[in-house]
């Protein structure tokens, strides 16, 4: 017989994980269902991690309500869940009188949306707040509440806390069909088996339209707004988020620091075919030229990675859809969660709770509810308890990360972020080196291969007396003389 839950949430991106965490507080059985093998592998991974303040969305829209409230909640969520969050503030740079008029409009928007302490500032204040900002900027909108996070870490933290409070997590389980039994509720068919639930929450990102159709609701038509993003090497000091004057469909090319001190240039916005995650030379050039306009001294030759992803946008609207279905009782949508989806995630979860209550769902807080996430130890921050053995001499200097010279630990390391599934954990590339930057580029690749060759040489030396000296790299060993 299929497992039964009170609530099933389809989609384990940052929105679905946040909803699971919010509802795990109450006496309902919850199952979080994800089509891929891990969480946050859709739109959640393809963004710069900015926590936008909420001055850009038009007042009265769902985006405006969720953005401002979500930004406010991040302070509490970061303390409870233990993820990195830096509230740095931001500047929207203007260069002309027309830009100044737009900035004044954004300020009025933000005040109407509840964004605090917005201020139009001049060149002297711009230079004081961010010395690397373009000195030609004549005005800027200063917003102290903007910040940034690592979106992977936020999703992982929310999912872990939900599971710690009793939620179940089913991954590698794309929903292939949804039945509606006569007695009510839903039966979701997946390759991992059927799941029965009384309430279905559709947070499936680009798949939200298909989930809606299978559940018997009106079909949501989703389109793919694709964006290219560039990651630069780490800086001595992270750059404050710098925005251009926005366009009607995008916030424009933004230059921002990250919680790991990289610089990120984000993001283009082009309508492309569903699922297109290719990077385009024209888009990357647009990123770099846009970045140089905001930060003229930015060395764009230091790009270590470019990537692309898509934002699931509801056709003919630029707003979020967070509502109960009018035609299918028990179905709730959190769809079209494009930018500022990361910033809005805690508020979307809060709104979903409110919708359930309005629909008559009784939510009683669990006596054992624990909002605090107990973080696993961070390998990079934990001291070594005992020295690593060095039977064959010290590791060659070239095997150590260029950013960690003098540290005796080899560059192959594992950040022990736990899977939400507990001991049935899954390791992937994001769990072994969470921070972006140089370790994802050429330096890590070469050092890892050298370390593996060294390990193989040590193993061979134990079984062959003629083996070369184990502490030498292959390129260092004496080559036999050529025959005349």
C-alpha cells in the first residue's frame, strides 16, 4: 500500500524546501518530492544568491508582498538555520537626469512595499559606501537592507530542518501521473512508488504547468527566461551589490560579492527554449561590458566559471502565482517563482501556511518543534585533531591549494553537509566543495590528478620493489636515456 501523508510538496528547490520547513512546525505528515537526485538543482542553482530588498516590484503585486517580507525574514532564518547571510546594502547607480527620475520612482515603490531606509545619494556618498563603484555615477539609490546568501546552503538548511522535524524526503522521483480517488486527496505516481496525500502543493518550478495539468487544474503555461552568470576569482574584500537602472523585464547586469568573497556578475535575461542551459558568447560579453560600467577597475579576465540556468515564468504575466486552486480542492500553487525567488522564499512559505489556514486546514504546533538546525562540522573551519601521517615525506607544494599554501592538508576535501535523507546521504559536486571560485577551476583539477597519481604510486610501491620513489610525481622521475 502506498505511503499516506497529509501534505505532499512537489519540487525541492529553495521554494519547496522553505515551504516544507515552515509546515514541519505543525502536526501534519509531510513528504517533499523531488524529480532529480538532489535538492536545488533547478532555478535555485542558477542565480547570484542576492536577497533583493523589494523596491523593484510594482506595489500591490504578489512579488512586492513576498520580496519585502522575505528579505525581512532572512535575519531570523539565518540565525535559526545557521546558513551564511550578509546584509551588506546595495546601490543602484544612475548617470543621467532620466536615471535620477527612475531612482526616485524606485524609492517610492520601495516605501510603498515596506522597504526601510531608502535614500537617494550623490557621488561623495557613493564613493564612501563602495569605493570601487563607477566615479562617473551622479546619483544612486542606497538600500541598506539588501544582502546575499548561498542559495544551495539555504535550501539544504531548510530541508534538513524539515526532516529533523519529521518530514520525509523522496528524491529521484519525478511525478508521472496524478490520480484523484473518489474518497478525496491525490495519488502521485513516481518511479519510487506511489505517494498518497490529502493536500498537494505545486512548487515544481519549470514543471509546475505539468503538475497542474495532471492534478486536474487549469494548465499553467510556463516559459523559459534564460540567464547567463559569470563567477570571478575571490577578492580581498567582497564588492557591495551594485545595480544598474532596471529595465521592464530585468534588474539588469548586477555586480555583487558573495558569502565566499567571490565576485558574481548576474544575469542576462533572454527568452529561450525550455531547458536551455547553454552559455552564449554574446550573453557573456553583455555581462562583462555591463559589469565594467558599474565597476571600471573590475578585472574581467579573472573569470573562473560561466554558467546558465532558467527562470520559470508564467506566460503573459511577470508575477508570482501563490494561491489555492479554484477548480481542484486540496491543490495549492507556488508557481512562476522567478527573480526575486531566493529573496522571497521565507515569505512564500509563510504565505502558503496562511492559504492552508484560509482553506480550513487545522494547523496545530508540534510540542517537539525545533526551529534550530544543528549544523554539521565544517571541514574547513575544524582544527585537525591529529597530524596527518606522512610516511613518504611531505606533500609537494604543488599539491596544495594556491589559496591555502602552508596548510598541510591536501586539496581533496569534503564539506560534510548532510543530505536531508540522513544516513541515506548523497554526495555530489556541490557537497564536496560548496564555495565557488578557483577550486572549481583549473587549479583543483591539476592538483587532484597529481594527488591521485601519488596515491597510485604509493600503492604500487608496496607490491613492487622496482617501483619509482612514491613521493616523486611522474614528471619528476628520471626518464631512461634514449637509444642512439
